[in-house]
C-alpha cells in the first residue's frame, strides 16, 4: 500500500493512540486489583496517572516547535513500547496468600507505577503530535472523510485493550494459576503488538513538507520569548471569558457520578460477594465491561451526535444530563441484589455505558462552544485539561470512600451525586442554534 494513502496509517495511528491510554487508566486498575492492592490505593495511584492529560496544554506548544510531529509520534511509540517491556520485567510477584488478602502495600509496585507515569506522559505527548500530524498530512477533504475512521479505530483500541487484553490476562490467570505471571505475559504481548505498530509507522508515515520544526537556532531566543508571551495571553483570555466560573463548575462536576463510579466499577465486578462485590472472573470483566460496555458507550456517543445535530445542544442538554446521571443507579441495584446472572450484570453495565456515551456528547459540544474565539484550538486544549481533572480528582479518593462506606453506601453516594450533574447543567447558558445541523433555506437553493 502506498504510504501516501491515508488508509495505510490513519487507522493504525489512532489505534496506537488509544492503546496506552487504556492500559494506563483502565487495565492498570484491573491489574493492580488482581495483584492484591487495596481499592483505596488502586484508585489513588491509578487516578494520579491522569495528571499528564491534565497538564498537557503546558508543554503542547513545545511539541509544535521542537522537531517534527512525525518525529514526536514515532519516538513516543518507541518509548511506550520500551515502557511496556520494562513494566513486565519490573512487575512484582506477591505471594498468593498476600494477593488473596487484598492488602498488598504499594511499595512493591512503585517501579511499575513509575513506568506507567512515563507511559502516561509519552501517551499525552503522542496525542498532541498525532493529532497535529493528522492535520498536516491530510487536506481538509481527507480530514473530514477520515474523522469517523480515526474515532472508530480509537474505540477499537479501547475494546482491544479493555476486552481482548483483559480476557487474555484472565485466561492466563486460569491456565497458569499464577496471577503475576499472567499479567507479565499480558504486558509483553502488549509491547509486541505496540512495537509492531511503531515499526510500521517508522516506515509508512508520510513526510509532509509542512511538518517542520519551527524553532531555529538563529532565532531561538526571540522565538522562545514570543512563545511564552502567546502562551500567557492564551491563558489570560481563557480565564477572562464571560461566564468562566460557571463553565468551570460544569466542566469539573458534570461527570461527577461517573468519575466516582468508573474507578470502582472493575474492583466491584471482581471483588468476592463476601466483600460486597460480584465475584466475576477477569475474563468475564473483559467481555462485560471491556467489550459489551465499550460497544454500548460507542453506540451511545453516535446516537448522541445524531440527536445533537438534529435538535441542537440546547434542546438535548437536559435529556443528555439525565442520561449520563441516572443509569449510574443500576449499581445500587447490583450492590444490593448481587445477582449471579452474567446477563443481568451485563445488561446493567451496558445500560450505564450507553447512557454515559449519550450524555457525554453534550459535555463535548459544550467544550467546543465555550472554546469559540481567537484561540479556539488552545482554549479547547485547556478545556480538555479540565475534563481530565474532573475524572482525576474524584477518582483518586473513590477507593478510600468505598472502603469507608462499603459498596452499597458508596453507590448510593454516587446516585446522590446525580443531583450535582443536574444542578450544573441548569446553570449554564447555551446558544439555541449551537450544534444543530443547518438546513438550507428554500430561497437559497
């Protein structure tokens, strides 16, 4: 296939963008939980891994001016491949007795957490470079055509990571009877697959003429001064926008129920019924949450986009807020009833994820609307930083809250947080026509 053909690299580029994010933020939760770390420590230390995506706008200008987007993209993929290998090597091997107690201290995992931190920073940098490369290597028509393709392959990466890799880890756990070995092999498999993709991109990614480093040695001092000035002006104009404090409240609190829920969902599915969980195997979690759940999330997002384009953000805003918030209550039922039927559990997870996908559309559209203006791209990047922060802060304390309250009371607390979602939604103002597909007037046809 001709490397100038976008089909040769766009699908694999966005597959590569999705894999490390899933490994760092989702698979790590399951892995550390299965390795015997407590819920509180799992949520706290994996929650901190969101930080690179929170502070990503701070170094994104330097990716634009130092080296090429292609160089950053391939280099970060090679770095992440190496990180997965070292993660497998450094993964500790707690005794089966310590794992069964579910209270393995964090200290044996510090080296792996450090590797995951490196992976997180590399992944966030890769996101900046890959998205910029996409815009440089394709013309506007190609960008429009492939926007759905890139989103599809990013979602496929989520299904592959949360579904296939977790399922493989579960099979290895059952087959070997050795949980640390199972996850060590899973990380090696991840490294091999990601390494193949990185090698492919080394040769296949095109070299567009517009992809060049903007910082030359001769103008380094003046250029750096200009960058810092524009960088400061970007933040000043963002925080001086009309309605900024209401907007920030919405960005930080709209997803509060899901932010608490998402960190405890997999531990709840995995924990034994005696401790309040559902006692599912790792393979079952890979199928129910990682595959069916992600598919429902994707379908919800697609239907949310269709609804918003037909009726506009203002009309769908409250229905979408309710869609995001109310399905969280299914976990109250699951924690109280503790059903053993995989169909019942799977249906609840699918309902929650579908509602989240549908409701998340309003959130993303609001970020786009609020970013409109002179620094649209930079302001949107700042908005996405607050989006990551909205998941990071509640997620970090979710495990400790669950250990204090127990699963039933924790999920009741999540249900009460739905009120916060509704409250911040009522506070924001939205342009009635924003997001609505414009239908040509008959007189213009």
